[in-house]
C-alpha cells in the first residue's frame, strides 16, 4: 500500500479571529499551532504534507511554517485554492470573495494527492492520539465493495471555547463504530455545570453530554474520494449559483454524507481523548499558549519543535 499523506487546509483568512491564524505564533520559539500538528503527524508516520493555501499568503506562509517544517525532513507540496478554479463553463459571480468551501479545497489539491490521505484544518490543535489512530487506519484499509474512509471524533467537552459559541458536527455511529450521521450544531456554548446548544438564537436551549463525539474536521480518505468530489462539484455549483451565489459553500462533510446515504462509502469513527485547542477568537490564544507551554514542560514536545 502507498504510505498515507497529510493534507492541511490553510487557505482561510480567519475573519472572526482577525488575522492569519495559520502562522500566528503560540509556541515558545515562534511556532504556530500548525507546527504542533505537523510534529505530531510526523511522529505518527506521515512523511509527506500537502499545504492548501492562497497565492495571497504564499510568501508569508513559506517563510514561516514552510521554512520551519522543511527542517523536519517531511516532503512538502503546495496547492492553491482560488475562487476562479472552477469547471469549464462556470465563472465566479461578480462580487463574490468567500471561498468555495472545504470540499473545493481538496479539489484544488487533487493533483498533489497520490495516496490515502488525512485532512486537517491548519488552525486546530488535535494532539498526538488522533494522528496515530488515523495513520494506522489509513495504512491498513483498502476500498472493497464500499469506500473505506475514517474520521477522528473528539469528546465535546474537550473542544468547547470559554470565549463564545462554537459550531460542531455532532456524530452518531452504529454498533460497529461506523458513522451514520453528522448533525451540525451552529451555536454550542458552555454554562455553569454543562454544555448546551440553541437553534433559535438563544431563545431555547438543549443540553449536550460532554462525552458526545464531535467532528473537528480530521478525516481520512482513499483516493476514491477525489473522483467523487470532482464528480459532484458541478451539481453543487448549479444549486449554489441559483440559490446563494455569494456565500454557498461546498463542504467536505456534505460530500461524505451523500456517499454514506448512497451506500457507496462507510466511515470508521476513531476516538481521541486528547483535548482539542483552537483560536476561534483572539481571547482563545492565551489558553492555547499556556497549554502548549505546559505540554512542553511535561516533555510531550521538545523546547523548540524543529531544533
């Protein structure tokens, strides 16, 4: 089997955060969250990384994260997610600036992906357990009568922010541990003694158990996903350009859900008990800095990831 590779979605501009989260330093030697992701992925077994970025951030990204990761010995490939990268016959609606979404990002990188692959966000800290589980899974399975995909689920209590509401994909699985449904909850908040979500702007709330598994966009695919992703993009565009031309997005989980519903794929749910960290809001950054400093002091990471 081909050795799995890592695909990092780093084209987002961080509008709520107020800057380029992909390269914002959180480590003691200027490391970004992404450096810790790559360090964990490398020691789990990943030797090749594909960065999906925009041309607008290429110089800054390569001079910071790219230059540091080159010291790791990983093979680095770049792909560019641009609005105008559309099938023949389609054009970007006048005035649109929003990216086309995560499934479009994977399409932008298709010519750089030549093996089973894991997909992660650039601005999320996932921890070592998730990458080890995903690398082992992708190294062992091959497509049979169904496509064999995977995702890492995190405990909800390990993913919430103290500084505002978050969106999470709440996962359901069958008795064999395969994903049956991901329900997007767009307003999840903590309160004293628990976690709850609202679907009506805060008028009413429903509790969620802290042990509920949620998706943090750490997926694993065989190369079959590239074919399906490509084949479905035009249908998405037809609908989006008619109904929501400025903001319609082609989401990776939506493509996965279609394939599950059609009986073409199954997705093994892998569980990580590590705490997830992210910087949705600027106020989240000090918490991430503190957590990574503590992990370094405890020996989980070297003082200076890349020497």
